[in-house]
């Protein structure tokens, strides 16, 4: 019986909050499941396009402190947050530029310096196997040969009025969309903000009702919480607004202590 082939990548350090992600499974809220998948879909999708992978390919989502050793030549790319990068025995790896790592190369992602989540993709997509990570079959089409410039994180996201906007006092919407907020906590479930207090007209809570990704919930303390990819599918806090899906990457990449501004979305 022949031995199993050696995986392409040995994971020497998985890193902070590291996981393999794809685009998730939208449309399962009625079954009690959120989308899951990459918190920053824009960054994940960009990695796959740069590598010529299909839409189902997986990348590694990590908040830094990741070390990979390449056991076979592998083409990889970095997108998402900006992190300190070191490569031993291989070529330098810049943001948004697919690079062929030779066998024996070691890649280290250190501290994240701008943003929260880094996406590390490999040509063929990543697959978890015993002993490390492997890549799927090489795509039929050649590598696109594109280098992507890193988009600037603006710290601004558009928000649409939510289903419970009428639960809030006059001036609350203006406060939500006209005042800066500071990120006090972030996870794949959601991002908690501190700033202008959003005053509620209706005391107490409502029965749990459905929520979508990007919902801006307001608990009794008046500080909004923006839901991300692993959000609960129901909630009892009123939803004053919903972040435009195009701008969810700004929420997913907002680090603790950074400033976020929400602006009224226009049709």
C-alpha cells in the first residue's frame, strides 16, 4: 500500500483566530444558521480571483502570528489586513501579488498593522489534511498574472434604516450617521461601538426576531453592535439600521480603538 502524499504546507503556527473559510452558506437563516465563511468577503474573493481559483475555494483567515513551511512548491497570495511578513528561503511576498513559494520556504505573518483579518490563499484552494494543509487541483486556466493594489480602509460604511428605526427618539438616526464611533470589541459575531448614545423611545425588549448580516442592534446602553458573518439569526434588541453589504468589509476590518463613521445610504 503506497504512503499518502506529503501535504503541500506544514502549519507550524496556526495563528490568532485562524480558520479555513470560503464564501459561507447564505440562505440558511430559517434553519438557524448564519452565513459563516469569510468575515471580509471582499478580501477572500480577491485572493481567489488573483489565483485563478473558482468561487468555492478556501483561504486561511487569520489575525496574525501564523507560520507556514512549504513542503511542495505552492503559489500563494495575501489580501485583507496588512501584516508584517517574513520569508526564509523564498522570494518576498507582498500584498496582492501571487508568488510561487519553493519547497523549503518558510512564511511568517506577524503583527497585523492595519485592519484585523489577513487572508492567505493558495492556487487550487486550501484543503485541510492530516499533518497540515494541501491544495486542490490546479485550475485549468493559467494564473491571471495580476497584482492588486491594496484598497485604503476608509473607516466609513453606509447604513440603511432598519425595521425598528421607529423605536428611537428623534435625533438618534442623526447621531448614528453624524457622529464618530470607537470600536471597543470585535469578533466574527459582531463589532461593538462606543460613541453617541442612541436614545430609545420604547423601553423594554421585543420578542426575538430575524436578523441579517450587517444589522445594527442597540442594547439598553444605547451603544450599537454591528453583526458580522457568525451573527445569531435572531435577536431581541431593536435594529435601527443595516449596513450596506458593499461596505461590510469596513466593519470586518475595523480594529479595536479605531474610528468608524456610518453614513445614510442613498438609493
